[in-house]
C-alpha cells in the first residue's frame, strides 16, 4: 500500500514506473477502480495521476477505460540520439557563458550525487541528474537549445528506471558529470563538448543494454 505523504505524486510515480517497466502492457485497458484497488488508495489520486500521464502521452482515455500507450524502444532511443547531437553543442556554449554561481551549483550537485551513489539512493540520484542538466542547459544562455533540451531530458529521465538498477552506471554517470564540470571550470568548449557527448553516448548504450535485458526477461 502507498503511504500518505504526497499521495498523488506517489501514485503517479508508481503508475509511470509500471508503464515504463512493462507491468502495464501497451494496449491494455485499465480503470480507475482497478488501479485504486491494486494500489490501496482512493480513486482521486489515481484520477489525478492518469490525467498527468495522459498529458505525457503515456495513456489515452477511451470512454471504456484508460488505454496504456507507453513508448516504444525506438522512440526512447531516438530521444537519446537527439541528446547526443544537441548536448555537445549546448556544452560548448555553456563552457563559454557559464557563471561562477552556476559552476558552484554544478559542483555542489556532483558532490551530493557522489554521496547518493554510495547510499544507492535511486530517487536522489535521479534528482541530482535532473538538476545537473537543467543548470547546464541554462548556463548555455541559449534559449533555443534550452527549450529543446529540457523536454528531451525530462522524457529520457523517466526511463532511468530501466538503468538505475545498475549501481555501476550510476557511479560512472556521476564521474562523467564531474569531468563535464572540470571542462566548464576551464571554459574549454572543445573539452566540454567531448565530455558531454561521451556522457550522452554512454547513457544511450546503458539504455540499450537495459532494453535488451528487459526483452530477455519476457
């Protein structure tokens, strides 16, 4: 049963995770009543969660129930490949435009992420990753890149449920973030681009391995 704290958010996270991991299959029809009973909550937080999931195009209301849409493996990898292309450009511009305050924020996030990795706190690791990329994208001072990359990263971040079970990837990701920060501190666009593209590529490769493992387990 889900606890009372932030109930609507917890229901949303639980359903989102279930869709991503395949507990709810594409094409399945579910109802508020069934989901509420399964999660041990009232229908109100379930309704709120389904509305949010519909907004994210992960479910669709049919009139007879809610249809699970999810996202295909091809779509996930397309998101990761787009980030590979655009993250490098953003890092290059950030290296030239980042402020001392933004650098300090990135360093603090990386330090805290290292601590979270030692504690294997998956939720906090995801939060650190989101904050790191949000600040980095903003520090490019390029609103076009920022407005493209933030939604892409948020979509990709949802699927970290598939890779976050691998502690070695979490540790490697934190180390990659530190390399990016070091390039930023030197205001070196080329080094920042290389570090950022390498990070995005390894993230995609981790996703591909996770998807392969998921297929094997079916």
